[in-house]
């Protein structure tokens, strides 16, 4: 496997749709990422985040079975862990406090997620 932006990165997946979560997990792992989760509820994701030795990035579904993922986003920000939102929601439905967070439409393109979370360093 060639070195990719995801090689060796620990990425938290927060997605309540089992099939989408498993597909994303498989795709990220095929690119060299170590996946933490997936978690389908806010409380599960917060527990994974609290107990993880290291996280390099996260992919958050905005709506987790009626629970909004914003407490997870806040915890990630507090730890300075980059993340992206994955959603079918239009940008206008995301609170202004998260206007700076990249929103990826479902279905998610793992290569796009990798380039957002781990942009290439200048000179590479």
C-alpha cells in the first residue's frame, strides 16, 4: 500500500447508519487509517474520545438518530482535533458556531475527507 494522507492516522467515525459507518471504516482502513469506532450515539462518541490515547481526526454525522453531534464537535475543538461534518443537511441548517467546519455531502468520499483533515504539507 502506498503512503497516503491517512497512513497511520487514528480517525474517529461517528455515524448512526450501520452500513454507511462500516463502508467508511473499510475505505479509511484501506487507505492506512486506524479507525476508532464507529460510534452511533453522542454518548458513545464522547466516551471513545475521552478514552482514546490519540486521535488525529474525526468524521461526524450531524444528526445521530435525532441527537445532534455538536457536543462531540465541541469536545474535538477543545482537544484541537480536526473534524469534518458528513450530512445531507444544507449548510444553512448548521449553526453559525460551526460555519468554519467543512461539510461533506453523503455519500462521503474518503479521499476528500483525508485531504480536509490532513492537507498536504507545503513542499510535498
